[in-house]
């Protein structure tokens, strides 16, 4: 059970003692809490929101929807849960995903161990007793043996540094922190900045409401029609008839998504056959388009065949040839940035009340009290929507003052780019686990699969530490260095590094351009994780302290 005890440290006061502190009540934090309880450990989850759901709690913008099919974007750990929950659409909307998260929280009685409206501001490792002291913005503190960061990869909304933004007198909304009350845009001139995943989803919805919508685009992106539709009962029954086998098959796929994965090079088939395959996948819809051939993200010539196909589709859909060219991506391989799935995005630019503003020709000079100036043109606006994305993978962690051994902060250690071992731990920060951290497949996969696999590995690791009565586990510097070299080499063997994407962090001024996720795929990553554990947690140091003699026995496995 949790209890309160006095602590003699620089902050003073009392702290709640427990075995595990989990930061974040999204899908990772909820599952981590469930497994921690299963180990008989006391745990608390801390979250700044007033409810569960993580990114799906905050991203409530019109049109917000998952790009992984509903039958796969869900937990697999409970067969009962899989069978009783019914998704209403092929791709679930934000409200339905949030409803699912709340259903899970109630079904597994998670809410009693979650502290909402509580933002973690600091977490510091106490060398003297191998505990983490976690402080919140409410003045509450928690003392735990293990600290688990379930803060998410896309949870730190990025507001652009544009001159005069703070002087705008109209309403300003960010897609990553949308109001929870209804937003009425009828009769208004609306400006939308950003045409990435969030922008591509929200722009058609804004156009349907606004008097006039101005879309300010710097970089056009590839997008495939989602072809969303009501859930097909036969398809749902097919999944539920053998969910366990389908899930196992999905985990053999690079992205952890069961799909029709092409096994040939795009250059190994006749042009007519290739065109037919692209047409088939375009009609089917969804991001599995880039799975048509095995080398679309490794061979530039192969990639160009898919990219050119999509470019021609854009030109056919968009009626104004000049607008079509502005919307056609030419500066990066298809899929090298996160490919989008849309609902009539390109068709939106055929509307009379939509204007595309090209920021490559002229950048935004300034934002004033009632609009935006681009070059010599002024656009009068009532409302501004920022679809400017996130400080991905490291942003949420860097918002917390995480202090490890000898006063080293995680932000300082990661100044030149994040270094982890398996994306799970970082040297110098004992007993601090990260779920889907940089150096793991995370954002390149079905994130629910990545979450479940990471959380289960962490739970099994903690069970082992309890069994051997260990004080701490810590990634070794050599293990970390070896793994990060593998992450780097895996990325360099692909076309991912040819795009200026948030995978590289280049959307954040001053952030080092380091490719953060591991591109080797779910099967390869899971194999490494399993081998590390089976080999006595090779690449980690496990320390056991003798209570009677207060001597430390260390087993370092390098």
C-alpha cells in the first residue's frame, strides 16, 4: 500500500511512498498500471489531464482519427476486452478512441490509482537509497523505487515561433490542444498553418464550417485516401474468430500491422502490373499503400514509381493546375515523412471558399492583431488554427526536469540527440524506464503494439529485479553506444533520412537532426529485447545491496 513518510532532502516536506510512479495516463500508462498491480506492486499514475487517453484526450480537433485500422489499434492483452468492444468504423475517430480508453480504465478499475490534473515537473534519482523523488505542480511528491515515463511520442504540442503571433486578437487553436467545448467557425475567415497529418485531417472540416479558409502551406505532403466506412460485420467477425492468431501474425510484420505486404521490388514487375497494383491499393485506401513493394523505402527508383503515381492522382483531383502543383510533393520520397490517410483532403481545394497560400514562395512576414502578412499580401482572419505538430519523441520528457546520477539531467545528456539502450533506458538514470522511447520502433509502427511489447518487457524486468532483490538496473554506456549505432545504421539504409521530418526533429528550431526511431521493424526489435533479457539483461548493470552489511554487489553485463 502507498504511505506517506518524511523525507530529508532539499525540497523538504513529505512524499507518498510507493513501488512505482508512472507518468502519463494514456494507453502506455494504463497498461503499465495494470501489470504493476499484477506483480503485487503499489503504483500511482500522474497525468496533467483530467481524464485518461493521452494524445486522444488532447487532440480533439474536428476530423481527428487514427490511421491504423480499429481492429488493430486496440489492446490485445485481454481476450475478453477484444471480444466485447465493438468499433463502429474502419478507422476510429478521436471520440470513439477516447471512449474506448475510458471503458478500459473502468473495466480494469484503474481510476483509483490515477491522479489527474497533476503535472510532473521534476523527477530526481536519490543515490543514497536508490529511489526516485517525483514532484508535481500541485506541490505533491512521490517516492518510488521505479519511475516509468509513459509520456508518449506525440504529446508535446509545438507552437511556431512567428513574429507577432502573441498580438493576434482573434481566437487561436492548436490541433494538439483543442478546446473540449464546441468551436463554431461559421461566418469566419479562418487561417490554418500546417499541412502535416493533423492539418490534412482538420482542413476539410474547417472548410466545411468557415466563411473562407486560408491554408498556409510550407511543405506539401503525400496522402492516401482513407476510404473510411462503417465497420463491416463480416470483417469484424473474421478478426474476432481468432484474434490471438491475427495479433501474432501482425507482430511478424515490420510495422506490427497485419496487412498485404508485397515481397517483390517495384522494379521487378512490368510497369502495367505495377500500375495495376498501385490502383488496387489506392482504391482500398489507407497507409498500406506503401507496403505494395518490399523496397519502396530503400530504393529511390522504386520509391519514385509510387511517388509519381500519387502525384498524378493529386493533379487529377485538384481542378486548378497551379494549385495542384503547389500541393504536389517533390522534395522527399513518399513514406519518408509520415504518410497521411485523408478524407477528401485534396478535393477541399476545389471549394470556392478555400485559398492555398504558398509559403515556399513567400514566408510569413508577421502576424498582426487581425491577420497574417505573407510577402506583400495581407490575409484578414478571425480565427487561427495551428496544425504545427509536436516536439516528437523527446519533447514531453524534456518538459520534465529529470535528474539522474551526479546531477546529470536527461535534457543535458540528450543535448546532441537522445541516447538510449533499446529505447527503454538511458545510462546514468537507474530504474527509469521509458515506454516507446527514442531508439525503439514506436512511431514507425502500430503504437499500441509497441506500447504493449515495451510495457510487458518492463514488467518482466521489474519482476526479475524483485526476484533477485536488486536495488537498481541501469543501461551501460557501452550497451547504449552499441545500440544507438545500430539505430543509426538501420536508418542510413533507408530513404527516411532524405526527408526533413519530425522523425529527425528538424521541425523544432535548435533540435539536433538525429533520426530517432528504430527502423528495423517490430520482429527484429522484439528479438533483440528478448535476447537481452534471456542473456541476463546484457547491456545493463544490475546492483544488489546487502541490507545487513550495507555492501553493494554489482553484476555488470557488457
